[in-house]
C-alpha cells in the first residue's frame, strides 16, 4: 500500500472516530442542558471577585451541545472538503 493511500485511510479512520465522539458528547450535553433547563431549579450565585450575580440554568450546556451537533452536521455535509484539507495539512507537516 502506498504511503499516500495509507495516510488517507488513517485520516478517514480519525475522521469517523471524531464525528462519533463529537456527536455523542453534543447529544449528551444537549439533553442534559434541556433537562436542567426545564426540570431543575436554576443555581444563583455571586461572583466573589466582581460581585456580579451569575445564573446557571443549563443554557450554556444547550449552546455547547448545539455547537457540537452542528459541527458534526457540517463535517458530514462537507466530508470531501474536510478530508482534503486535513490531508493537505498532514502533507505540509511532513515536508517541514
């Protein structure tokens, strides 16, 4: 097997693994944030350094989960472009 083909196969394997990992973490964060937002009481506190009130109600988890899920959707829709860019980066790294 040629070096280029082996590199493509390795990148594809990492690509699939990263997609699964991002989607799993994104879905877990999304559902945990929705659960916390709708079913648990928000946590309210005051920042000790700036005396600014903070509220934790699951909104940040929802946003993080949505960001991860949307990034996976982008990676799936633009698969060939993402793989080509990754392959180009790996080739540049080998040249240095």
